[in-house]
């Protein structure tokens, strides 16, 4: 039962990270203007590394724990 709670917790954190990605990306888009030196896709890639990459890692760990126990 304890492992199931851990798996659900990891899924929940992963979903929160994905939601946070879209919220922060929306905020970045609203603040972005064309005169900035970096293209917007660089911001998307950076936010993806900050939010989506850890989310995928948590999903993989959760799947491994679910299969193992």
C-alpha cells in the first residue's frame, strides 16, 4: 500500500510540473517582445529542461516502482 502512495505522489508531482510548464511559458510569452536577443524557442527549450525533463524522470521512476512492487 505504501508503494502505491509513493507512485501516486510521483504522478501528482509530475502533473504539477507539466501544468507549471504551461503556466510559466504563458507568462514568459506575455512578457516576451521581439527586441529581445534570444528567440522564443530558446525560452521554450529552457523551460522544457526545467519542467518537462524532471517530470519525465518522475514518471519513469513511478513506472519502475509500480512494476517492481
